[in-house]
């Protein structure tokens, strides 16, 4: 019992979504799955479902958790995943329609529409990755088969790498890196994403061909496949924290304006999204590699843990970055630079200087007056005079007086010693 006490805080998060009653019902029906710590795809000759509430008779047993009302975790996650997928696709379609409308309608703002093209492309890839994360949840609700195994191994790491690569590229663009500006942002995201595609392809070929056992892998190997994805997540978290510190503590001329406030909100949401994603990954990796064997729930809890991680992280990515970023883009407030400086209504902080404590126009300055304005006669208010201007005019100089500057008279170097030299 003393060995299970450190596991209780970790289990508390998962037990909110997966009741123990549902998982115990899953453990009673584990005869169709393997009981070894290594995942091996069962044969396709499985029995049909008969008498299971919610499922029609004759349904293949691998689809049991999609309809079994006694194992409610599958139905709940299926509903959340379907809603997340539909929401992601609606955001993607809305973003594409908005960007098309901007390109067609704003003829006088071609530079602005081209500057957001890279951001729109990167956001489209991010929303596709988020929709794919919700979609592959069904491959974990369905039992492990030779058909679902490649989907689990390949798409899990690939889709998360695409999502985190887009977030990493976005952080680089916000921090001002030249390679991630404009259309370089989706280029950086695709470059980082292709590394994980190569890793998953090579690893999947080795798994499928190793020892002639189709799709036999351990949970530790599955976690090791995600090392590159975890590196992307860690780097993105560090960069988002740096961007948050910069947006909060860096002085800007528009720090009181709404534009800078939106930058702060955007930085906080980006950091919160990555922080929650990190927490979710720490929890599911801990449960998959250490928690489930400790409580003797492997492999019954393996698929529910991964399914919960997919749905939870998908909604965090969608609400934390996807929805907020689309809203910033559509409102025209997510720009990479501060608002242009405006000195309209500027008030001088030097209140002791008369005439400069209120908004002034250029015509109030005497240096801007031209000859035509001087011909109109004297103004009602006296103009400001320069502190370097002399207090008298040239007409007051008397030509008789000598205004030359007195200069010192030179003397001979022997003058102090005249008496001495005369004695000689």
C-alpha cells in the first residue's frame, strides 16, 4: 500500500474523466486483449457482440467501446472527439474564407494581405493537425488490430509534431527571427514536421518487419517514439515564456493602447496552451510507463489513458491557440509590430515652460512662419522666442561706440628682469 501513495495525485486527474466503475467493467471484458506488457495486434477472427447494451448483435467486438453503455468512457470520449473535430474544421473553413475575402476585397492593402499569408498558412496546418488529433482518438477507442496499429504508431507522433512545430514557428515569428517571418513561418513548421515523419516511417517499418510479428511493441517503445515531439514541446514552452516576459516588461510607446494589451493576451494564451500540453504529456507518459503497471491495470487502462490524453490535449490546443489566433487575425489586431507612433495631442512634460504645456500645432512655432504670414501684420498672441535669441536688435547699436572685444597686450619676455639685465 505504501508504494501506491505517490500515485494518488496522478490518478486524481484521470479519474475525473474515467470512472473506476467503467474501467473495472473494461477489466472484466479483457479476454479479447492481450495480458502481456507488450502490445500485439490480435487476430481478426474475434467473436461478435451479443447482449451488450447499446451495441447491435453481430457487431465486431473490436468496436465494443464505441457503443457499450456500461463502458461509458468510450462514448464520452467519442462525443468530445467528434465535437472537437467538427469545431476544428469549422474554424479552418472560416479562416480560409476570411483570407480569401481579404485577398479579393482589400485591393489597397495588398502588402497587409501578403504579410498575413504565412500566418494563415501556418494556422491552417495547425487546425488540420488539431482535427487529426481528434480523429485518431477513435483508433484508440477501437481495440488494437493490424489495421489500427499503423494508425496509432504513425499518426500520433506525426500530428502532434505538426501542431507543436506550428506553435514553435509562431513563437519564433513573434520573437522577431528573420527565418520565421512571412512565408518563412509555415516553411519552418514544415521543416520541423518532416523530421518526425522520417522517424516514424523508419520506426514503423522496423516494427512491422521485426521478428515477423505484425505490430508488436511495448509501451516504453511507444514513448521513445515521441522523444522528438517532446523536444519540440519543450523548446516551444521556453520560447513562449520568453515572449511573455518580453511583452510584459518591454517598454512600448503604445503600452497603454489596446494593441499592446492584445499582445499580452496572445502571449499569455500561447504560454498557457503549451504549459497545459506539457502537463498532459507528463501525466499520460507517467501513467502509461509506470502508473498502470503499479496498480496492475495494464493493458486495460492503456487505451483509455491515451484516448483521454488525445481529447484533452486537442481541446487545449483548439481553445488556447486555434480559436484565439483566428479571432486575432479576423479582427486585424494580431500584427508582428507595434502600432505606428502618433504624436497627435502630445503634451510636453515640462510644465514650467510657458506655451508648451498644451497641444500645439506647427503654425504656433515661429520657425515655421514664412514671409507671406509676416506680411499679414502682427498676431494677437506673441510667438515663442528662442532662449538663445539676443535681447537687443541691430538698430540699437551706436556706430560711435567701440564694440570691439579687448584683447591682452603682449610683452617681452625680459620685462620682469629689466633691472637684472641693466646691472650687467
